[in-house]
């Protein structure tokens, strides 16, 4: 289950343009009970540090690339436009939908455990954070898709840079959302004595 979530978000690196490439690694085993929160906190800090440093480098790269955009051919600009308007949103929406299905399934598990008397405040908090980040990522992709002009001719270097950065931010929010969902699952496992849980994902209608 956790590997599946990791592969799901990692696939963003394969389906969006180079500005959103990145690797996503997912822990495959639960930390011991004694070091549970310490390990979970350390994993989150590593992720956030990696996101911050790579985003800073990407921002610098994008700023330097503005001059390249201003000199790009009409064909290259049209290719970028078509990718930003159609390819990127379609692929992101698929990932967002699947990650949302996992969130729904985990929510069902939390509700069931609440009914059995378990304290699910921590797991619910992690799931809520995951859902919020997923919504933010979806909004950014929609802003890209529906905020583009009718053709690429009005896209200035600054506009081009804003599109790149917004796509990158959406990708990073998906990574954080995945990490929060992963934490919710780890918390559930910890409450179940460390046993792996199987998350029955709802099938889309």
C-alpha cells in the first residue's frame, strides 16, 4: 500500500515537463514503537528540507531560463502551451484522483477505529493535512489550465516562469500530501501494534 502511494506520486516525474522532475522515496516499514514519533518527525524534516533546497535551485534555473523563452521558436512555444494546457493537467488529475481515493479509504478506517474506542485525533490530523495539500495542488493545476490565454503568443517570460513554478509547487504539495497520508497510515499501524494495514481503496464509479 505505502509503496503504491509512493509510486503514484513519483510518476509525476515521468509525466510532466522537466521543471517538475524529482524522485520520491517512501519508507516501506513502520518504525519501532519506541522511536515512532522521532522517526516520523525525522522523515518529514528530511522531505521538507529536500523540497526547499530543490525548489530554490529550480527557481534560479527558471529565472535564468526567461531569456531562452523570449528567443524560443513559435513551434517550441506552442509545444509548451499544449503541454501546460492539456498534458500536465490530465496527468496530475489522474494522480490527484487516485491519491484522493486512498485518503477516502483511510478516512473510513479512522472512522471504524473511532467506533472501536481508539483515539484517532493524531491520524485524523495527518489525513486532514493531506487532504488540504491535495486541494491546493488541484487548485494550482486548474489555475494553469484555465489561466492560459487562447494561444501562446501573449505568454511573456514572466508568465512562462509563473507557469513553471506553479506546476513545481503543485508537485511538491502532492509529495507533502503523500507524506501526510503515509503518516496517517503509520499512526494506524502503530495503534494496531505495528501490524501492516491493508487499505481497501474505493473504486471510482
